[in-house]
């Protein structure tokens, strides 16, 4: 896991994106805000029950149409789905 503040990350952004695309988690900090660089198309196996085609359609729509971006509710809902599927029962 690599963590960079924004000023450190700017000159290395291309290399950091390559790391994230290769499956390494890269965190970026901007004051108190933190985000993670992750691949848009995960390279790992998908958990049953996650709507992968629906997620891929949303990603493609957001890439093609600025009017269809992901928002905080979308990412929070997806995170909850994944956590429910991965948690031991």
C-alpha cells in the first residue's frame, strides 16, 4: 500500500496509475480527504451476486457521457454490496 500527498503524487501520476492498474492500491491524500486509485475493470474474480454487467455499463456510460458520472451514493452502495459479500458468515 502506497500513500502520497497530492504535491508528491502530481509529478508521478502516470507511474501511480500504472501501479494501480497492475493491482496495487495507491492512496492519495489532500488535507483530510483520502482517495484510492484502483483499476476501473478489476482484475480479480467477482463475488457472486454483484451486478458486474450493470457496473460495467455505468462505467462505460460515465466515460462516454459527462452527464452520467458516478456519485458518492453509487460508490457507497457498491462498497456495501462488496463488504456484505466478502464478510465471513
